[in-house]
């Protein structure tokens, strides 16, 4: 336990994090069972209210007990409390209304309410844990330094050394990691990213599986949910973020990029996203979902190559191993394509889907590397507001371009017929597209949160964790065939992913060691002075 921070070790010993994980997992399981056992997906309508119960408080009220149950002069905090309260009422009212209308059964209603009770219990436990202020991330070394500083303060002749020691201590405390709430926020963002990405991919497959045929409509919904990010952008653009940016950059003043430069960046990235989303749509249409998901894993290999040329990332043995394994995995899927059941699709369309998915993975990797390069060379600030801008404005451009493509291709003429011929009905058609857009943005919130809390690299690596998840879900829900070759391709892809992750784990440990050495040297220089 010596390797863990004090608060994390305490949480592990007391089982509090385990309790939260069990509660959240139990709520998710009950919610899914309410839909699966009764073969009725209407209860998923309450999912959006579940999301809005804790999220406003996490962003605006800080999830502190005192701020949640006391009056506040901050209108954002009051609005978040109202939204959370309304969501709480909606979480109970929606299942009750569905039961009253005869849409769901008593069993589904009971599971829905039980799921809500479990989620609320998890939220209350989370708030209760936040009241315990002694979970502070201070290493034993920095605690000793604090004691030394107190002793030095009693000696007027050592004030200068005390101030230098105080600065080093503040650096070692790492304010962003002080409280274990950081771990819970990161865990929440990881759940958002994995759940959103997996659900969006499955819903995209469901759209095509039930009669959907519009590539541009599938492209449109991948970016059309960006207005969901506006409240978060509005809050962070008017509150503490600008002050935080000023404090972080007070040592080296950085001028803002020109407006025309930003417009060019957002326009270029938006068009890249449009092409990328369109290629993904072709891949979903022409490939089995499990094959599509495995091919998307090649994104890691392309990311390593582009990062080497654009972001000065080293090409180590582990990275090379990852690229080779992912290449072999994709090659096996290409060779195996003739043995899959393609009763409804020609081999030519299968090849188109294969290369479109590979091209989409390469394009998205290039996009990520270019975004990182633009932050380093042009934007020169990685605040949450800047990250949100980079998500919202290119998504707006991509949405507009998708609308243009929808009308230019003539697909809009067949949309009415498509909704009528959809196997599950018109309402199911609309709900599928709506939730596809929502889940992609939930995934985006998770991605942005991880970029802000940790790093863009960590966010990208976590996003690829959906690799083994989606093929398994595709087999369960879409009855995709998994033969021996595809299973071996899955194992090779997972092996390549683990090799990629391990290399970045090694890089992270090395960076921490270098930073610690620098702080020790700074402390030694302060004592000599």
C-alpha cells in the first residue's frame, strides 16, 4: 500500500470505492434488465434524467455537502440544484407515466425504481465521502517538508529558505490531485467515454440492421449533438477558467491566436471530421459490427506513426510491437472476409467497407495529432474552454457539411420512405438517431474531461478500451459470427493495445521520476542559499 497516496489506500482499506462501484454497477444492471427481460427499450428514456441528477452538481456545485444544502449567491449553482431536482422527479415520473399508459409492465417499473434508488444511494455516498476533508494527497516527503517549514518559521534568520521550501512543498502537493474526488471524476469520465462510444457504435449498427440506409444521415448524427456542450462551455467561459489561465501563464505571457487563424483551424478540422465520419458510416453499413470494431483498433497504430512525425513521439520497441500486431490483426480480417456470411452484401461492398474503416481510423489518428500540434504551436493553452472550443466548432462545421452532403447526394428524398420502412417503426427510427447523437456527445464529454483532468494521450488510450467491448456486445445483440480467425485477430489486437498502453505507462513513470528529481534539486539549492 506504500505506493498509493494516503487517501487512496484508505479508500481501498475501507471499501468505499468498492461500494460506489458496486452501487453504480448494480444500478446499470437493473436498468438494462428492465429493458432486456421484458424486450422493451422504453425504460431507457429515463437514462437521460439519471445523467442530469449528479452531473450539474459535479460541474457547478462541486459536490460539496455545504454547497448542496445551503443557499448560494451563484446563479449557476442554484440552476444546477433546480435541474438536479427536476431530474430526480423525472426519474420517478417517467416510469410511472409509461406504466400508466401501458407501455411497460409492473416488473419493469419495479426494476426502474430500484435502479433509481441505487443510483441515488451512490450519489449520497459520494457526497458523504466528500465531507471527509482529511483525504489529501500529500506525500510523506512533503509532510516532512511542512514540518521543517514550521520549524524554520520560528527562526527569523531563515525566512528566505522557508519561503523557497514552501514553494517546493506546494509543487509537490499537486493541487489537482489533492482530494480523491479527482479519482471519482476521472472514473466518471472513463464511464462516459466507454459507455458513450460503445452505445453509439451499437446504435449505428442497429440503424443499418433495421433498414436504415442513409450514409449521410449516419454521418450527421455523429456530430449533430454538439449543442449539448453549450451549457458547459458557457459556464467555463464566464467563471474561474480565465482566472486559472492567467495564473498558469503569469510567468510567460502568451498571446492569443488570430481570429482568422482559429476560423481556418476549425473549418479544416470540421471538414476532416466530416470525411472521417462518412468513412465510418460506410464501414458500419458494409461490415459486420464485430469486424468493424476490430478494424477501428488500427487507430492506435496510425496514431503512433502520426505522433512520431508530427508530435515528436519516440518509436520504441513496444510501440513498434503494437503497430505490427494491429497490422496483422487487420490483415487476418481482410483475408477472412471471404469466409463470412455475405448473403446480402457483395464482396465489392465488403472491400469498400474494409478500406473505408481503415481510412477512417487513419484519418481520426491524423486529426488527433493535428489537434495536439495546433494546441502546441497555435492555441498554446490547454484549458477546458479551449478544449471545448476545439470540440464544438469543428462539430458545427461537420454538421453543416453533413447537411449539405445529405441534400447534394439526394438521400434526403428517400428519408420519408426510410422512416416508413424501418422495421421497428417510425418512433424507433427517430429514437435510434436521437440517442446515437446523444451517446456520441456523452462520449465527447468523457473524452474532454479526461483531456482536461489527465491528458489527450490518456483519453485516446481509454477510448480504445472499447475494442474488446463492442465485438462482444455485437455477438450478443446482433448475433455476429465469431470464427477462429476473428478470435485470433481480437487477441492480437488486445495484445497490441496492451503493448501500446504499457509503453505510455513507462513514459509516465519516467516523467514522474524526472519531475521528482528536479524538485529535489530545487530544494537542495534552496537549502544551500
